[in-house]
C-alpha cells in the first residue's frame, strides 16, 4: 500500500499544516536559535523597561506587547507556537476549497520552505505580518473568485491591514491593492475588467510611472540627495551592529548606483547568501540552495500569472495591478534586502503570503472554475 503526504482530505490537509508549523517552532527554538538571534524574543523584564521609554505605539512595542500579553498563559515558545498554529489554520481556510486543483508538490514546497517555517513559528514581526497577510489573501480570494458577500471576517481583515501598516508600511501598498481589488470586485467585474486590454493596462501603468517621476523631479531632490540619504540610512541601520552576514564595500554615490545595484540586489535579496558567501561559510550553503529554489518558484508563479492575464480578460484587473505594484514596492525597498543576507532571509518572509500564496490561490481558483464550468469530473495533475 502506497502512502502519500500529498492527499486530498481536507482534515488531513489541516493536520499536516498544523504539524508542519509546530515542527517549525520547535526547530526555530531548539536548533535555529543556537546559530542566530531569533526574532523579537519575549522577555517580560525587558518589555517593561522598553515600554516605559516610549510614548507612542511603534511596530516593536506592538510586537513585544502582543507576546507579553500571551506570556502569562503561554510561556516560552508556546506563544509563537500557538500563533503558528493559527497561521496553519488560516492557510487551510484559504486553500481547502481549491487544494485538489493544485499541484501537491508545488503547494507543499511553498509551505515547507525552512526559513518560512522558522519565521512563521517564532516570536517576531514577521510572524504577525504573515498571519495578517494570510487573513487578507484568504478574504481576497474568496471575495474575488467565490462568494461576494461580506461577513464578520471583514473586521479581522481591516485589523490585519492595520497590523501590516504598523509593522511593515513599505509592503502595505501591495496588500492594500489586493484588498481593494477584492473589495470592489463585484463592480470591477461588471464595469471594468471586460473592457481593458493588456495594451491599455500597460499604457496606464506607464503613464502613472511617468507622472510620478515627473512630479518627484519637480517637487523634491528625489533624484539626488534624497535617494542617497535613504540608501545611507538603510546601510547604517545594518552596519551599526557587527554581524557575520553584513555586506560591506557597496558603493552609494548617486541615483545611478541605486539603479545599477538593483539589477543584482533584488534577485540576490530573495536568494540570501551569494555562492561565494555560502562556500566561505558552508553552513549557509543549504540556505543558498533554498534561495535558488525560492526565486525559481517565484519566477514560475509570476510567469503563469502573466500567461493567465493575457489569456483571461476578467482576471487581468486582479493580476496586472498586483504585479505592477509588487515590482514598484520591491524596487523601492530592495536596499533592506542587500546589506545583510541574514536579515534578508527574515524580511522576505513578510512577502511570502503575497508573492507565493496569492499567485497560487489565483491559479487554483481559475483552474477550479474552469473544471466546474466545463463539468470536468476527473482533475488531471498540474505540472
């Protein structure tokens, strides 16, 4: 009898996701923490001192306060483990209706990336952003491609949007676009989506980009001092602390350096360590291989989305603005991924739900609607 972990059972899917995230927390605290600092570790005494000197709510204060509130009931790593279980449950809620329309190997590869399990299972800003992001994309997929009715879950979506805005404001725009297109989907499908060709969308994005650049060139020093100042502030935020994963000697003199460095820093930021860095520190070589797999899957998913956008006029309004905003935000904030590859591994997890899971959901719902519409009972494997 052949046993496979890639079954179709809904409860089986939930149990496997929960098991994976429990393992992620245990691995994070019992193994991974021995090699590096692990997130915003909950410390009651430190929190009390830290909170006294801050008058306004910040992302760090909110994160510490969240785990501080759970501490008396769930001491140690039980608090992040509980949040990790909620992440597993929301992932299950998002995918359970369309799981059978997905490639099992692709789905589980996307869920079992080691660093995703580590940072979704440890007390950190990333864990809270991942949970909030999954709530948003679950709402977006259901609203856009299944039921159109709003219910009590909408309140949780609004709160999740606020959490992301507080903790990762540079990524908030991407989640806002996903949320807005889903919220307005009944009207978008009726009045917009069937009217615009791919060429019109490209023209709109080009015009918007050109307009923003012209505005910035006339109203600020964006093309000179502002960009350099931004790059230097980000660099200092990493180099102010001694770390074995820091990168030094990266030149930042003008905006052309910003454009030039983006060519290598964006893909490298999603990979993590370079080949040379991983060979000089062999413990990082598996991390390098994980990064190569991540960026390969990322490229595959976005390629499939673009194919679908050309093929399906209705879905263009959900796909093309999303891809455009993803590119712009990643381009503007990529320095956070390049000065320290250890931090890059952590920061990119905040984007995992929107860069990996949301494309998976769009492709799954398209495939599900295709088979239901054509009354196809036997679902062939997707490769």
